[in-house]
C-alpha cells in the first residue's frame, strides 16, 4: 500500500524534471543588440561536440608512442594501445550518449550534427535570455539564431543548443558561432568561436 504514494511522488518529480529542460526557439530574424558588458554575468565553460555519420577511428594523432630499449642498445617506437584507448574513451562515451535510444538509421540521422553546451553564471537575480548565433557551411554569411529565456535566475546554469538532423544534413556544419547572455535587450556577456567576426 505504501508503494502507491511513493510511485505518485516519483511521477510528479519526473514530470517536473522533464519540464525543466526547455527547447530553444528559432529566431526568424537576427537583429543586432547594444552591448553593455557586466561583471555580474559570465560564461564559465563551453563544451562543443560534433556527431558525425562515421564513428571515429583511432587516428595517428591520437596514438602516443613509447620507446623501448632492445638488447644491444637499439630503441624501437611502438604505439601504446592502452594510452590511445584511454584518450578515445570520452569521445566514444559522448557519441553513445548522444545516440542513446536512436534504434533505426533514420533515428540516428536525426541526431547527427553539432551540439553546444554553455555553462554560465549570474551573480544577481535577473531575467536572462541565452542566444546562440551561428553560420553554417552551405549558407555562407547568413546568420541564424536560437534562444532560450530564463526568469529570475541566479547562480550557475547550463544551456544546450543543437544544430542537428535536417538542419545539419541540408546546410552543413556550423563554421562560426557566438553565444550571448542578454538582459533587458542588451548583451551583458559574450562567448564566441575563433572564426566569428
């Protein structure tokens, strides 16, 4: 009998967590905003991941070599399989994580593309919008944007953006990007790729 109330509580918690992950809205028109950088807002870390159609193979650049001394003083160079495997482990995990639940080839194709995770911090309560502006290979200079809004936030947050599926397959990889923290219609913090002008 005690299991029923516990199950109800778990369902309520799970539904609340499911609603906590917000999907970004795609902006029809990207308008420039005034810049008023503030020390109360900052980007902490950025994680970028590209999920390609082909699984990564152990490349020459990821192999480390070790020198061993043979009898007679001659040395040989051989790749350290254990070191190369350890270096590839995070990439393999991230790929499996992003493809989890994609059973068919069609499901997997909809997961291919660029993933962006931005970790940022607000030192005082504020209404903040996080905007990712980006350019893709086949669209050249055309700027697209996605945005998520948060009300009365303070502390460290994580925002995820994706350019995957048909957006990636039709228009290519993201070649340049910038992420903005916006308060009251002004840019208060910025993080951008090397290729962003």
